């Protein structure tokens, strides 16, 4: 009887690539584009009941 060899690859991202992904997501240009899309689509308030305009005001207070 022959044994079958099965190769299993672990496709996971390293913590360094996670940080890189977060850096790309949180980049100001990306956030600005995302905000503009939500605004253009008349995005509704989420579970936190924060409107798009409230979000913009809150984000601007950090800069």
C-alpha cells in the first residue's frame, strides 16, 4: 500500500503585511476617496447613528 503525501500551504499574512495593509487603508487619500463615495451615494448613518456630515466634522477636529 502506498501512502499519499499531501502538502498543505499556510497562506496567511505576517504582522508586517497587516501593518502595511492598515497603512494603505488609513492613508488620507484613501480615506478621502471613501468619504466622497459615501457622501455621493448618500450613505445612511450606521449603528452609531453618525451621519456623513458628523463624521466629516469629527475627522476634521483631529487635524
